[in-house]
C-alpha cells in the first residue's frame, strides 16, 4: 500500500490520561514512559555555582547509535553512546514503541556482555574427542568450505539428514526460509521447549496469543490477572504497564506459586499449586455461567458460540460443525427459525437449543460449552483442594471479574464499523485483562489451560476491546493461521520444500507422518505424539538423532542454543548422547555444526564452531515476518546496526548462513549464474522479497521509501530506519484500534499490509473443530488411521473444549515419594539473557538456592543454607536451600540457568555458578516413566509437544556433612578454547572515560 | 571533622515507590554503567569472573518478606545514598573529602582528598557508602550530578540514570526543599517515609510505602455472585436474554 499516514482524528478520553496511542501522536508531550512531573529534569539552565570543581557537563560520547537490544527477546530500542570506539553508555530509546525510553537490568548491563571474556574469537575445528574442548583455530574460508561440502552432500543425497535448530534466534524468517530452500523438514527454533503452548493455545482459539502477539490495554484496564509470569515475554512493556496500573490503582491479581517480582506487588497473590491453573480458571467459568455473567452479545457476534455442532455419537460427523452445500458453517437463526451461514450478516443466532438440519441433530457449540462447565466437578468446592486455593477465594475472584466486566464497563467515544457494515457509535470495553506465560506453558496440560484462560476472557467479552486483552498486528490471523507444515515427503535431493516446515495442523491429513504413522521429522513434531507442534520440538532432537529414531541424521546444525546444558532436560544423559559412538568408532550424531558468540557449554560438543558477533556488532531486522515487536496500536519493526566493528575474527551468523546458502547453491541465495545473490545480511534485509513487495522490513518501502507494508525494495531502507531512530512504527487510525477481528477498517488495512489474505472476519474458536477431528480419527473415523497405540492418548487429549488433567510426569510418579513440585523462575536481571557470565549481573545472582516454604522446611528438619539432594524419579542434583514464606507450601523453586559448567562462559574454575549453583535440569526427565506398555513418551504436552519443564516432582534429602558444600553432579571442567586467556581478575571499566573528562 | 551547610538551596533527592518496584535491578545496572564512566569512575569490579566477585555499586536492591495484618508481603527495596540533611558520613570525615553541596544538597566524595579511612562508611547507618578497594577511596551515589546538569544531554534526559531507566516508573526525582515541587507533592500524597528518622540524620530521599491492599475498591464493590433464577437454569436464562424477555 502506498501513501503516507492517515489523518489523525481526535478522540475523546475516558480517563483523561495520555495513553500510548495518543502519546505516539503527540510530540509536544514529554517523551518516554517516565515522564511524570516527578520524573523530569530540574529545568535549570545551568549547574549551580558550587565551586567544588565537579565537572557537571562531562562529554558522554562521540556519537549515539540507535539500535535494538538483544539482552532478551523483548527487543527494546536502545541509544548506544560510543566514545573513542568504545561503548560508554546504553540507554532506552524514548521514541521506541516497545520500551519508550526505559531499559531493564539486562539491557543496562549490555556493556559487560559486549566486552565479555567469553566471546569466541575465530572459527574452531575440533581436534580432540568431542566434549574435550580441544580445537584448533581455522580461517573462515576453510570453515565455510568444510560446512558447505558437508551440506552440499547432504542436500544432494537426503536433505532431511540435516537437522537445523536455532535457539534464541531473532531471525527465524531467514533461518526458516533457508531450511525450506535446503529442503529439510527438520527445522525449528526453540519455541517447542519455550512457549508453544501459549502460542498454539492462542492461535487455535483467538488467532493471536499472549506471548508477544498481544498485550493488555494498560491505559484502560481496571482488573489485571497475571498467570504464571515471573519474567517472560515481554519484559519492559509489562513493567511499564504494571507501573501504569499501579499509578492509577487498577487491581493486580497474580496467580503464581511464587510471590516474587511482579507477583510481589500484586494486590492479590494467589499462591496456586503448580499445574492447576486450568482447573482454577474453569471453576471461575463455572461461577460466571451459573450467575449468567457472560457477554452473550459478544459471544454471538465474535465467536463460534452459535456454530451448530452435529450430535451423532458414533458417526464420523459427531462433534463437527454442520455445514451447508458450499461448506459454510451453520448457525440457527432465531428469527427465521432456520439455519443460516454462521457468518451471514443477518444472522440472529441461537446459542442454546437442539435443531435438526438436513436430518441431523445439532446444537449450538455454546450449549455444549455451558453444559460442560456448569457441571459440579468444576464448582469451586470441587477444585479448591487440588488447586490449593480456598473455594471462597475462587468465588470472590469470579465476583470481582463479573463486577468489573459488567458493572464498570467503559466506552470510548469512537465510532467504528464492523465487518457486516454495521456502524457502532462507540467502542465498548470490559476492562478486565489477563496475561499468562511460562507457568502455564511449561506444563503438559498447558495448551488446554491456555485455552481455558482465553475462554474465560472471551466469556467476559474482554478480548480486543478497550480495557481488555489486545492484539498486536499482524495478529489476529485466521484461527489457526492458514499455513501448514511442509516436507511430508521427507524432502527430496536438491529440491526446496514447497513451503515452510512449520505450520498449523487442523486435520490428521496435515500431520508429518508416513502411511504407517511413522514421524517424518527427527523431532517427531506434527506426529501423533505431538500433532499441534507448531514450533517443533527442539528438546527431542538430540535423543532422536542419537537413537536413529525415526532415522539417523548426518549433521546437527545449532545456533545459539545451549543444548549441552540448560536448554536440555536430563543434561548429563544428553551430553552422553552427544559423545556416544557406534561400534565402528564414529559418533552416533556424526557432525555437529554450532554457531554462537560465546563459549557456552555447547561449544565443546561441536565439531565445527562458527563464531557469531555480539548484538552490537551486526545488522539484524526485527521483522513482521518473524516474531514481531508491534504495539497493539499499530505494526512496527526495527533494525540492528553495527555499533562498533568486531575486534576479532567473527562474523554475523545471518551473513554466514547467507554465505553458506550461496556456496551450496540454494535457490534464492544465488543468481542465475550461480554467484551469490546477497552480499550479506544487510543486503538481504533490503532486497529480499518473500512475496512481491513484501520483505523483511515493512517500513520505508518503495524506491524512494514512500510506502509501507508493500512496496518495491528501497536501496536506502536501512538509512531511513537509522534516520527514524532504528525502527518503523505505523499508528492505527482511532477506529482501527479495537475489535480488530471484526473491524472492517482494520481488516482492510491488514489485508493491504499482507497480514491477511482477505478482509474476512475472524471468529474466536471456543469450540475447536480441529481438535475434534483428531478425536474422531482416534475413534476410527476418517481417511487417516491413528496407530493403535496412540488412539487412547489422542482421544483423551483432543477434546474440542478446554479440559484439565494432572500434568503427565506428576501423574506418573508416586506423589508420596515425591511430594513437592519443583519449578524454575527466570531472574528479571537475567531472563533470556545470553549468558549470566555478565560481570555486573552475576554480582546480583551467581548462586541459585532452592527456595522452600518455611513450614515445609521445618517439617523436614531443614533450615536456611542446608545442602540437600533434590531427587526426582529421573535424577538428582545437589543444592543449597533458602527458606521463604511467599511460596506455595507444596512447591520448591530456584532461579533458572544460573548453574554453569566449570570452564564455560569465561568464568573461573572457582566461580559460584559452577560449584554451588545448580542446574535443576539434571532432575527433569526428557521422557515420562514407561507406561503400561513400556512406551516412554516425551515429557511434553500431548497436543503441542511443549516441553513440560514444570511437571517434575521431587523430594528433598538433607546432605550429610561430607556431601555439603558443593553441587553435584559436578562435571569435569571444559578447557578454554585456543587463543583464550584466563578472564581478568579486575575490571576498571570506564576509567578511561573519566580521565579525559576531568576539568579540575 | 567536616562541616555541613546550615542550609542548602535545594534538597535534591529521590522518591522510590515500594508499591511499584518489582525488583528488576534496572536501576542497579543503569547506575553502574553510568557511574563507572562518570564522576567517580571507575566502579571497580574485583574478581568479576571468579568466586566472590566484589564490585562497587551505588545502588543495590534487596528483597524482604514482611508479615502484615493482611498476610505476608514481599517487598523489593532499592538502597542508595539518601543525601541526608545531617549526614554523619560527612561530619566524621577527617579530610573534607566527604561533603554536602550547598547548592543542591548532594552528598559527594572528593576522591583526591579521600584517604580511604572508611570512617564515613562506619558512620552511615544506611550502608550507602561503597569502598573501592582497588583505588583506595570511598565512593557513593552522586545523584548523577554529572547528568542532572549536563549540557551535553538534551534537557529531558537530565535526570539520574536510575530514574530514566526504571521500567515500572517507580523512581522519582526532584527538590524536596520546595513543598510545591512535584516530588514533594507526590511524597505527601503517598505518605512518603524517611528511613530510620530516629537517628536524626534527616534523609532527603523518601520511600513511598506499599499501598493498603485489603480496602481496594474492587474488593469491596463486588457482590457475591448469585445463580440465575427461575426455570431452565443458565440455559433458560440465555434464551430469555436472547429473546429479550429478561
């Protein structure tokens, strides 16, 4: 779409506050999030005459480079002050829609990550045994030729023998496309062990998700519920938002076993038992239904509540939607007394009743939903004990939600037109918002629990309305998004896949299995074990590749994924698989290609190491084609640019990947004459087009940068981004800001932008037909047979309405033997941060303790600083405990990924991280205990394949005096790579800046 | 013995909102990164990659659990120099290195005069002083004296680094000497407290206490839910609503 920005129309204000949307338009107002009168400069023109010789106006830098942070996945805008070629200071970019000037503890410590002694220096080729850490430095040409030779051969013979998996990658639209062009179905990023339950739970229900596809309407919400969030996506927007809620007295309710961080400042902390959130939420649903506190108008307009479900038990159609001859889903029209297409603009739907359509008995899906949750097994009294929450508390929360949603409704004086063409004079809102992340996601019942939360939000009419939970463009998408996984034939020699290997399964036909039901992918994503594994299952790759199950691979290509340490379950066994050999002496995983900027634990297990730059040393794009950083008030994207050139022989991974693509002749990476198509990643960012006119960056497109969304590549695009502060943001019109799923103006805009294929309404799928299709298949219906062994499991877990079941690993072990839940939380100052080796951050936390409820500890005869064995059915690890009150008494927890292996990350052998800190992963099984048939399933959600980190149950055994004092298992140290010197014993960073500035 | 001004022109300081602080440590590292290259540079880190790393930080966050009549509470508590009106750390200084500025009340250390005797750190009951072992001098929060007047910064950025960075907006800055200043009003409105007033050092900084939680309006306004009445239960109610009969 061409043209400039739409005209700004003034809207009335409900609260009189300057909200984000207005902020973005109003340049007269003080910029940034911290712009309260009590947060502003003194306004004095000059420093007072104190006469103490203090230089109150020292020079800061020679230049400011505007780029994007990478200290976590939040991707805030940063101003990097550079002085004499060194980084002096990093602060938040006040104009940036993500962080509006603030910066968290990680981002503010970026200097120490930039100058970390753990930075790799040069490509490394393994010389000793794998894991020995013995390497020799080689030149880039040699390294790239070794890699290219190997990849060329794999591609020419059997491309699926390349497994390409990336960790905290922020360039998945490039890496995924590369894998597609290579022709391997074995690609994913780390979402399968991170938060796919949240992404899939949302995308299969709302067409958007908590994760980073949606956000709370911080300016308008009055009641905010936070489920299972310590420090998760996304970092600063949530903090800014919570600050806003606090400033105006909105109520914050946290549901979390641990009372730390955000939960510490909640008005109401509900210390739930882990893995029972779904039950708690469905009990609230029960209460709301019973009291008639649901928004029927909203349900009728924006959801599939009216859709007619065929009631024909035992038939192949049972539980599917009734459709007319052209495939439209039907609903019953109350006025006309006959079925109409559910999206007929004239429909006056019935939400209850039983109707006969074409001789089939049908009921509106809402009736099934209501009957399900009105059942007494969802009553607060039925779930209270299991959840560890008093029934009265559940009833109170339900009453408060109903009160705020229906008695404190808000209305923005903004007219808008829905997809039917009906004009609404105002935007009504039910100011209840929710956010949920890891504490929901990391359980094997997380997909259904996430759907249960979305169900609750939708029943209250609080999704994509003022005061509620909002979508960030390019979301919402159709439910689920239309792209399917590709590569079902396993890939063919020298041939690209006909689409991305990742996507959204809606029918057994979409699965990546062969005729016998055998998985096509090495991680078994989209197999019967994990049909909706939209992000792949990175946590299964090493075991499967080691076992040759379903087939052996040749090369495991990993980027920025610490799979030999904190990113794997059962770390010791994983390491053993990486080093295990066949009888002929060759490694079971023949070749491991690894790229990282730092000497992580995984480096020692690579055969070839391609050293990456830091985030301040390269170009990047934060793309709408990837994981966007949009705001609910409009789409946006951003770039990184090299702030200072690398002082070592390292290259940006994305540029290396493009180089490799050209060397092996991947379509799209070479010109017709075989020469490289792109000079480097920056060149790709500007010139690559995924569809005509649509490229990695949406801003400043067209030959002169005159358009956005669609437009010809603009050779000056990066310069335009730089001139604009490193980002691009489009502010939606006032009438496009809410009800995006049904808002004609927004849907047209989204279609123009390429977010949607057509401006059609998006109906929330409370009742999920794709789930029912799998259940029917498990019952023996349809063309695709579910393998006998998988039938019961598929039938159980593919319920079209949200269900709750005990987390699988928890249910499989004896609760008396292992009485405690064990969780990890990310410390806010390290969440997602690539390396707790940061000299400043590790001074905040360098030993993780196991936190135990005071009474639980006393009952077990334990006290502060005792050393204990943390034992699960899978393994054990030793750590030191701390007592606290603010934790569910049946739960112990620790900080994630503080424990490090000796020798890694530039830390000295005696560092606390490696000797006292511990990695809970040693006690988390990557497989469930054997079932009755002896089969061991992955420790994952049975729907999405999400790694179930939080299902583990443990017992604590006090260490003997001999055992106390250091962690176990204590793996042998890895030596420093060649060219590394021991890290310094003193840092005087910054002295060089001050000496020059003194004016005494 | 060093004298303190009888009166300062301003009383610059911070107000820190304990109701809002989530303990993220943004203020800790933004302070560190600014100050390690600023007036007191460097903020040396000893053994930065080894056991017992020990660096100079002007601002640290502690987390406490507290029992209250409403139940337990977790409080995140950022701690830095309070720029006292009667700073014992200054009066005990034998060399005049520690001093309180007359213009704005900021308590500073002149590193050239500091002999590293540490009397000031013994005198400060708030633990705000940070001894740089490597340099042998005492250092402390400067209230970003080289930011708040810095003409190389745009005026809007002339606030302490911790205030600029704080993602929840829990930190405020201004002149407590002016009762009409925004920070004075905020502190008055929120019942800002000084730490350990009984000691008589008259700290300038204020902490805004966690708000009372039990009387939150939403809690009291919400009536218990009652089941829908009459025939048909919930489904009957739905029908009546949709047909406009209820």
